[in-house]
C-alpha cells in the first residue's frame, strides 16, 4: 500500500523566487496557479506513471491538498474521489537552452541579435492577441515559421513552459525582449525535473518523468479539473524517482470577458 504525504515547497523553490513570482504576476499566470509536492513510499516502475498518478490523486490527503479553480473563481478540492488519472507522457530530455537559438536563425529573425522580439501585424487566435512573431509562431498554424520546431521539440516540457509564459493569462503584459521568458521557463523547468550525471557517459541527463494530466475520472465520469476550455489550462506532474517526489503545477485560465 502506497503512502502519499504532501510536503511544503522548500524556500529555494522557483515558485518562491521573487523574480519568478514577479514575472508570473506580470504575465497574469500567478493568481490562477497552484503547486503541490507529494512524497510517496511505494516503488513504481518508470513505465507505470498512470498507475502512480491514479493512486496519488486517489489518496484522500492529496485530494484535499490539490486545489482546483472553480467556475465561480474560488479554489477548492475536486468534487469527489478520483478513480483513474488520464495522463500523457511529456518529453523532458533537454538539459541545455540551445533549443531557443532557432528563434534568432529565421529570416527575418523572430528574436533579433539584441534580444528584441520582432513585431508583426495584429491578429487574434484562440482568444489571444498576436502582436509579435513569437506569439505568431505559437498560435498561428499558417505562420511562415510554423515548421521551426518539430512535434517532438514542441512536446518537450521546457518548450511547453516557455509557450505558457509567452501566452500568459487574460491580462498578460507582453515582453519586448525574449530573455524573461527564457529565464523564467528555465527556472520552472529546473524546479520540476531532476537531472543527474550518467555514470557510463558522464553526460547530464534528466531522471524525472513528466506527465500532462488530461483528466481525472470519478465514479460517474470526469471530474471538473478546469472552469473553462483553453490551451492555457494545464496540469503537469513530474515524478522524481530518486527522491520519490511528485511535483505538480496547475494553472487554470479565466478569460477577461
């Protein structure tokens, strides 16, 4: 029988970092963000992430600690016990930031040599304003840069966090330079995943397995995880098998109108 114990975020957590908090607040991500760290005692094989997360979210202590945003904009636990977690494995293999170099290699560059994000014609996609080539890359499937990153790259947790930072919440204050987006997504990524040196090769590799929580099922069907539908709704759970910790980050998008 597995034991699950919610634990406090350490003072060194990126979610407690003044810089990260100020950026997330500026991008309107902080107010609808919830984080949770859970320690577990039972051994789970790395291929059994769905089983681990089903057991974790089914635990009464975790269910009470895991807060979700309701349609009335109040926070509270899920309305019922969890019988199954529907999750997808998210790639988390990156240990360098050179994936962002591509943003300066397009013609014209999305990010100029001085770090400025190139502007573009105004547009609206999926309820998000597009005013620069970076948002155009993320939101516009017909963008001339749409093929810059392959599906495998865009599935990487680091790129997912970066896109979430760029899009922000309903009252997001955009950045003119790319550095705050890169720095914040890097710190959040390092918070969620654990890296170690491979003794055979000496290379740094990610030991954690990251999952996207698509749905949590109850006895009568899906439980309401998010109050609205949006690509900025997300719940990631990163399993650290070395410390037997699960780090969860949840965000719900509330439209302005």
